[in-house]
């Protein structure tokens, strides 16, 4: 069985990717400091608890498990916090990643899949975003991810470390078998917050802005089921094994849902009353964030299987009931 090093594998997207790796016959070796991850989410391979910036420990793990590749999720990802505490983000997301890359190079690991983000694009020029859109991030979080993308291109040219950066849109939903799911503290994502309101954990959900130039006046986002996102990482690994060059791809469904549509779907699928408060716009929220995902579909053969809004909300609600209500 081939091993794959997964940094941040105890987190939301990382744990779902570990399950996909296991189902495909790989053993995920999780490296996570558990600041935001959960040890209960590590079910398909060993867990090594330390920080990616601890190069000596990373090198020890590489010697022990001899991974064929790494998938790098470990990063801080709260946009607002990145604005108020940029040093934390540059230190962890950029310097920590460089230390990881040096350890990979020292250990002979020459393939990496990088967890990037649509935040590298900043405010889009239109309703959809292709990989040709200029990358103009508007917050330190987006800047850190863009910096790492450039570092990866340079490391390939200098050291032969080939990589694929996957620029996520809005990851959502939960494992269809309810083994793992979303559990952030603090939680900032719309769908779990709406389900908190449905489950009685919060009194209401706030819509930030109702006067956007969108069909119903609320922001439109591209929601991709986390299981489909995990599948994209597995395909990226196979592409690197087959000699794919360093590159970056959008990973989104290609169509958007508004905030009101998400709330309406949650009301319908949960059968719960969800109170809404209409608030002011938040700075930096564009009307549309929707992927053009033709490249990953055409080149990887990737097709989302669970990313209808109903499937996303249904799986998220099943997890929510099991993890937050029934327990």
C-alpha cells in the first residue's frame, strides 16, 4: 500500500480526502497540530501530531512512511482574522509551507497537491471566474495562498517538486455515510450556520446585504460538496503520478446559489422554521463567486456527484443531527 502524507488531514476537507484516499487503496498519513482539526476525524491511517513548520519531525515521518506524495491542507483560513492578525497568516501559511516543502525535498517527495482558494482572485471581473482571471487578492489570507502558488512554481523549476494547486470555491456538505463532517470553531460558513438556526443552536441567520445585483438581491456562491472536492484531490494525485506538470485548477460546480436559496432549501429539507435577519453588506463581498470549471473536467475527467444544493444540505443536516444534536 502506498502512503500519502496529508497535512491538515484532521480538518474538514482533509479528513474527507483521507477517506477518498483510503477507498482508492492508499494509506493517508495525517500530520496535524490539532489547533483546528479533530482527532476523531482521523479514521483511515496514522496521526502524527505536530506542526508543519517542525522540519525535523516532518523529515522523520517521511523517513518512516516513505510517502509517494503530499497533500497540503494545513493553513489558517479565517479571512477576517487574516486582516487583523496578518503576521499569524504569513508565518503559518507561507513560512510554514516553505519549511514543509524543504522537508519534502530533503526526503525525496516530488509530488504535492496544494489546497488553494478562489480568494486568490479577489473581486471577480464578471459573474464567473476562469483560471485566466487576474489574481488580485484583497486580504492577507488570499495573498498567502497566492504566494505559495508562486513558490510552488519556483520549487518545480529549481528542485523538480511538481504540484497541482486546487482553487476551491465554497466547500459544503458532509460525508454521505455520516462518518465525518464540518465542525469549525468559530463557524463562519453559511450552511452550518443556517443549520444551527434550524437545530435551535442559534436564534436566527443574518443575510448580509439584500440589494446586490443578483436575481434575489443576495450574494451568489458556488457550493461544492466536500466529497466531490475530495475526489478532485485523488484525481490530481493520479495526474501527478502520470507526469502532469505543475498547474492550478478551479474546483467548483460552475453554477451558483444565493443566500436566500440556501435558506429556503434548508427550511424545506429540515422542516424547520428558520428566522432571518436582514443586515447590511459586508465589505469585500462580491455579488457572484462562481467557478468556470471546464479545465478540471476536461483534463482530469472530474464530475461532481453530490453537489446539487439538496444533496449538500441533506448530508450536512444528517451530520448536524448526529454530531451536534443527537450527541
